[in-house]
C-alpha cells in the first residue's frame, strides 16, 4: 500500500498477491459510488504525532492489490484461461485525520481515485498485450518448467492460455508506476505548497481519465475475490509469478 500523509508520501510494502482474507470492516474497496467519511479514518492520531510538526491534515493509506489465479489441475492449463484481479483498497486502520474538514476528505478521495485509475491502466495494458500477442500469431503453453511460446500453426487448437501469466506482472507494474507518478505529482504540486486551486485542476484531470476508462473499472467479482480470499472453483492462487518484462522488480504502491 501507499500511505499518503498530507504534506508527506510514505511507502509501505504489500505483496502483489492476495495473502489473506481482507475484511471490509478494515478495508474499503473502490466502487463508482464510494465516498469517504470521517469514521473511515480509524488510526490513532497519537501514533502519528511526529507528523504534526509538519502540519499534516491527514494520512490516507491506499494500495493497488493484485491476484493471479491459475487452473488447479495441470491438464486444464492447456485449455482454461488464467483469472486476474486488481483492486484499489483503502486501509482504514492505517488512515487518520488531523483536521476534519471537506478539503482533507477531498484530497484523500482523489488519491483513492488515482489508485483506481492505476488498476484500470493495469487491466487495459494486459488486454492490449494479449491482443497484440494474438494478432501476431503467438500462443503459450504452461508447463511444470515454465511457459513455452509457440506459433499459432503449432498450437492452433488452444486458446491464449499462459499469456496472462506471462504479462501479468508487467501490466501490474505499469499501473503501479502510473499511480505512484500521479500521487507524487499531487503531493508536490498540491499538498506541500497547500495549493487548493491546483487541487481542482487535478480533480478535473483524474475525472477525465476515469471517465475515459470506465470499461476497465473494478468489478464486484474482483472485490469479492479479495474480500473472501477464495479463487473461482477449479482455480488456485498462482504459486509463482513471472518477472516484469521491463525488469523493474516489484513496484510498491
């Protein structure tokens, strides 16, 4: 997750894979009609007292979560597609308000919306990479030794199984990279200089991007995957992830 204090940006680590059941009493999940309220900021401000000297208004902890599920039976990996999930979550127990006012909530909501935008970029990137691979005639086959890539003519009977696994981490990192970049810009152009007028420019830009990417919005199926930590029947959480093709490692966001 990325923990953003008003006037500060702090990174905290979280695995790209779903590791435990995520209780909605603790976590908020981005939805189209999601609204932030004062009671969602549950961290004890006394534990954040060191930030007060910098006049922080609030701390909001959000993160792009991802999970990749593969068919449980090895024989099914030749014919069944992998399932991938992205989600923009907010940790209420790691978020707090030093000042309860509308602008503090506005800043927090915009940062959460940036996180949702990051999930959409990951989905779109993954979709684009799959379409490109299919258009130039490539297929993959998942084996116990990894992924083998074939030409369509060699493996014409199969769907694009394995390609999601191949591109998943790269797409996830692409979304995280954008989210970090926009968050950093917001912190340095709006929060640190306390430029409220610039906030509205950011709000307009993020709303525009969200409107243009509606078809890639987080779904209830994705939210439920993280809330229950339960893969679809016949699937398991992928025990290993392929590396980022851009060799960026795992981006923390």
